[in-house]
C-alpha cells in the first residue's frame, strides 16, 4: 500500500484500547462488610452477596456535568465530545433518546468536525510521518513534497468524512451517528462496536446494512486515488488497499469511541 491514514493515529487508538481494558478493570468491585445490628464491622467479616457495584454505566448519574452533556445530546442530536480531549467526536452519542438528523444537520456536523482547528496540526503531523517514510515518492521531498502530502492527507480525510457521514447517509436516509452501548463486558462491547461498521440505523431507527461506511469509504478511496495522488499510485489494487485501510482505521476508531466515555470519567476522577 502506498499510503495510509497515519501510523501515529493507529498508535493513539491502540493506546486507547489498552486504556479501555484498564477502565473496565482498574476499579475493583465495591463490597460492603456484613454487620449485625449494634456491632461495628470486624476485620474477619465476609462481604455480603449482591452488593457489588455495576460493571459499567452509560453515565455517572452523580456527575452533573455528565448529565448535562446527555441532556444536550437529547436536545441537539449530536455531541460536543472530543477523543483524548482533542479529536472531534461529534457524531458519538451516549444515549439513544436523540432526535433524527436532517440532511442539513448531517452536513453541518461533518463540516464542523472536518474543519475543526485540531485538524491542521493533526494532518501536518501525518504529512511529516509520510515525508519521513517517503510514502508516495511521486510527491518528492523538501517543502514542495511536504505541502503536497499535507494537502493530500487533509483532502483524503475530508472526502471520506463527507461520503460516510453526510452524502450517502443523506441519500440513503441512514444515521451516521455511533450509539455507545455503555454496558456489558469488554469483549461484548468490542464486538458491538466492530459490528457497527457493517450494521447501522436508518433515520427511522431500524437496523440496516451500513452502506454509507462500506461504499462511502470505497468512493472516497477511488476519488482521491484517481484525482490528485501520484500517477504511479493510480491502480485498482492500490485503491482497494486504501479502501481496506480506511475501513480498518474506522473500525479501530469506533471501538475507541465505545470506551472513551469510560476512560474520560476515570481520568477526570483522578
């Protein structure tokens, strides 16, 4: 494959997966010692059954900030969250009680994320990694080569974002949002998140094959490869490779999105 969405991004996301496991296991279940009326708990008392804390909750009910965030999502249908407190995560919601998005809202939220201020240093870094690896040699080196790589990285991400999050979801009436499961064990939630690459919701709430992700990423890979990338890379095999990489990258990202609220709450408590 002649280009990739950025190894640094994958490193961050894999680190997120490690954090997911930590978030699930770091805090041991809370138990209450058995006591008798009028007698304080003793060191040898056995814990009572049925007093273990729930494994995972969609939100911290005692946290006003978390509750306010959920209420805003229920009102607007989108989120103001950021992965690792930086990367836009506006299409991830922690509740299913949200209104459907209109066509205008789909384009607006995708544009908001695609042209967010953090995207400039993000793509600048990815272009630097590509330059160091001499990815796509047709771009050359030096300032000109770096500029081309930066522009290509920015365009690649933006085109895919619009095809998978706005254009096809609007045409096919599919919901581009990811609904966090927020409960169950680590592998159960991981399987759920991976499955969202292939199964999504329609605007009416029904389950449907995720045409927007699969075909949207394919269209984005073909457009970018055959338009502004070096001629040597304009092959069907390279297009298929880029398509597969984008789907794989989106799969890892969506798994991190599933566990990010848990990690965020753990970090804020610490």
